[in-house]
């Protein structure tokens, strides 16, 4: 029998609590009531706290512990058909349902996220700042292009600029640099997987094991993308929607903004990271690999002429399966067919590969 996952239950509770943001113009302040949104498995009512606001809600986000809620309200034209760039930030204490402070915001220049330490403001370019949760006053600012926030660890990860390969960690409490390391991202970031303590697995231009608190880094080489040699024009830096982009409504750890990619690239040519019995299984476009937690190779198998694309690894009856979807991401997240899908069966922790079905590639990328 499985133990109750309290973290998932808490996250579900927070989502339900704030899923009901009803917009009405007949009141001048926030109102709160408990409503029934469904039934539990035991037949009892599933309830959520519902907040009603007098203005159009543009975005909302909640701190990791669920104690603070930040809502951005956006103005509209008199007809209500068009949005203006002007609005306000409202910062609420969820326990008392009280508005602690509010201030204006320009949506054309900034975006906001509620965190345990306050409100993170990201401006166009590479600049972030944190507003005090008590007063809304600016506590600190830093030059950073943010890509990932971990509220539970109290830090934000980012690059010096969209084209930089130097990843930095900035403290959410004080705004100071915690560490700096090199993680290239010409293929963006495809996945972030939580491990024990402060460590995370990141699929960028290779597979990385990163300690978020110290910057200590292990790298396993790979090729999770390709150059699109058929592209007629340079597309510039594209914002590729990868992994769990967004997620700002639930707190915790999430992509803050899309990780920029290089010109004319096909991204997402990678599998999920499968952790099983103290081993990691991962596939890029050339190999599928089994490695231990220190990235020592247990076995590795190269794909034949039919190379892999976006794929899914899963275990069933002691066997490792790989479902190859046959596509990548190109030109601002557009799905790009790479080759015909294949379905593979591999023995766990053994250097064997039995191809069940395979067809020739349709397109070729360098």
C-alpha cells in the first residue's frame, strides 16, 4: 500500500483554493466564500475557497507555503474589448484574506510572481527585483535573465543575458549571487527532475546533475537537438515551450521564462529521465544510456540510421520500453516531423536492444 503523498495533496489543495477567481464588477473589494467544486472518493464534498474581485484578473500566483497570493489586475478600454498595458499588483494574506498592499504595473515592461520572500519582478531585458511582502518596497535588484525559480530553496536561476552560457543562482532573500557555472543552452532546457536534497537533473545541451545550492555540476554528454539545415531564414532567439514552463499558480519550483535557444535548431530530441533502482535511463537523438548516480556508464546503445526524436521511457514487467514519437520542436515551438516513430524494447541494466518496429528516416538533420 502506498503512503500518502502530502506534497501532492498540499499542491492540489492550493490549486483548488485559487482556481475559482471569479470576475465581477459589482463590488469594490475582494470577497471570499467556500464553494463545492466536486466530490471526494469517499462521497463527501470537495470544497475550495473562492475569491471574487472587482477588476479583470490578468495573472495570479501563490507562494510555496500557500500563505501569500499575488494578483495582477489589468485595465481594459471602456468597451471592455481591448486590454491596456496599465494595471495594478495586489498582494494578499491568504489566512486573513486581507490586501496588504497594491501598486501600479506596466504589463508591457514587467511580469510578476508571488514568492515566499515577496514579489519577483522581471523587466524586459535582463533585470529582476524583489518587492517586500510586508510593504511592497523594493528590497533588491539584480542583472539577470531568469529562467527557473525554486521558491523552496530560496533562489532564482538565470543567465547574464539570453545569449550567455553562464548560469547564476541569485538568493531570493538578499539578491546576492550564490554561485556561477557554465551550462550551454543552444537547445534550451527540456526537463528538470528533482533528486535528493538540493540536487536536480537538467536536460540542456547535455544531461547535467546540478546542486542548486552550491553549483556543483556533473555532466553526461549528449545531443538532445539538431541544426535545421533546411531553414531559409534565421529565426533569432526562440522561446521554446519546454517541460513545466509556467506553473506559477502553485508555488514551489518552475520555469520562470522560456530558456532561449540558438538559431535554426530542432529541439526536444530527448526522452524523459527515468530513475529506477539507483540508475538513470536517458535517450538523446543518438543513444540510449543507462548510468549510475555518478554518471558512470552501465551500458549504452547507439541507435541505427533511424535516429531518435522526442521519446518516452517507461518500465513494465521488468522491461524498459521506449516510445519514439518522431518529432522535435522548431520555429517557436512548432512541431517538426523528423522521422517515422519507432517502438523499442530494451532489457533493464543489460546491453541489449530488440527493435520491434522500425522504418527509414524521412528527414535528415546534421
